């Protein structure tokens, strides 16, 4: 069951409006770059390992050269190369991941997201008392901090083209930074098994231009 669920979300994350490799914002772009860099590093290590496996079958050396040959391929390349690549990937991942953390700034917009089975309710720091269901409105081109929680079980807030995903946990608030490069609609999912029908537990993020955002905040209408 766990394997099936994981596979389903991996496949969904590579398609259309839920594509994690078609970013539409800074956070999603950083995540996509991390993915490609990690894939390149893993590919380089895999290619070396396959070369080491294949080499004995395609090249034959004299016994006198065997020890030196093994030291070169197994010790220097078989150990040193993967270690250097993995350390480089670790360093890159830490630096890139640090940039995803929310930071204060004059343009930051604060919203809230409260999950319950089959429903998301969104609130807006710039308009106390205003709330929407299943649709989160944000301004395009500005960072948005989403304070996420749940009223029942663990859910997961995920807008693949705008940011990574983070859990909505009862009694706890997690903050996720999202941002859209341009106005438009962006599909979101609750990417966590939370009971029957969770696979259809969806919401939409609508990014507005400056005038539309001011109109929404002022009147409560998109």
C-alpha cells in the first residue's frame, strides 16, 4: 500500500499542472535545480560503478599489472571519486536548502491554511476576517508565508510548481514560503494519506496581479 501511494505521487509529480520539474516560482525552481544536480551526481557515480563492473570483462592485464590496476580503479576512483561527489552534493544541498527557509522582508505576505478532511480553509493576514475554501489567493511576484495546520489528522500542503510540500499537523503550525512568478492558477494537493478520498483532496492557488490583489483584499472578491 505504501509503495503504491508513493509511486502514485511520484508519477503525478511529473505530469502537467503538478509537474515538479516545471517550476513557476523561486522556491520550486531551487527544488528543481537540486533535483537535477542530485540526478547528475548520482548518474556520474552510477556510470563509474558500471565501468568498474564491466572493465574486467573487456580488458585483460598481465598479473604483474593487476595490483596497480586495482589500486587505481578500486581505491582511487572507486572510493575517492564517489566520496568527493557525495560531499559536493551534500554541500550544495545544504546551501540551496538554506535559501528555501522563510525570512522576514517588507514584501512578505502572510496567509494561513487550515486542513480538515476534504477541506482547506485559508485566511489572510492583510484582511482579518476574510477566508476562502479550497482556493488560496496570493499576489504574484511576492513571497508568501503560509502558516499551515490541521484540525483532525495529518495532511500535507503541496503546490508542486510553487514550492515543496510540508505537513499540516494537528496542534502545530508549520510555515512554508511560496511565490508565483506570474499571475495564474496553480494546482495543489494534500499529499498525505489521510483517509478515504484523500487522493481527490485538492485545492487551487490563484496568483493575482497587483491591482487584482488589492481588489481581493479590499472587497473579499477575487
